[in-house]
């Protein structure tokens, strides 16, 4: 009899431990989501959401002045230069410089050796 009682006690103890473990895990997961949600909500309440429309775009005169002082043409979306063309040009430049400087190639890049390339 005692052996059967001991086995029943050990199985009931295992069930209690299993239930406690499940409760602890569920509490931790729910706490993570609640704290994360409150943190995200608090961040957006404090700082607000930012999108491209939140920023004032430069006027045409400001763009022209920047082009004159820098000596580089600045592309602003117009009917002649759509946004997709600007994105394409940025992508081409990004890919080029990623090949030149990415994957630790920047360690071997010499400004003096590539001066002509940088001036263009």
C-alpha cells in the first residue's frame, strides 16, 4: 500500500510542478507582451510618429542655393524627375559604394588613390 501511495504522491507532485511551470511561463510571456506594448505606446505618446510628411521640404530657391554652393545637382521630384528615378539613382550609388567599401574593403580603400573617382 505504501508503495502505491508514494507513486500517487510523486505523480501528483509532478502534476503540481508542471502546472506551476506552465503558470510561470504564461505569466512571463504575457508580462513581456504587456510591458512591450506599454513601452511602445509610451514612446509614441512622448515622441509621436514620424513620417516623411512631418518634415518641411526645402523650397525650390533653397534647392537652387544648395546646388550653387555645393556644385552638385540636387534632384527633387518633379514631372521630369519622378521619385522612382531618385530611388533608382540612390540604389545604384548604394550598390556601387557597397562593392567599394563593404565587407571590410574600406580597410584597403585609399582616398588619395581614388581621388578622381571621389571628385566626380
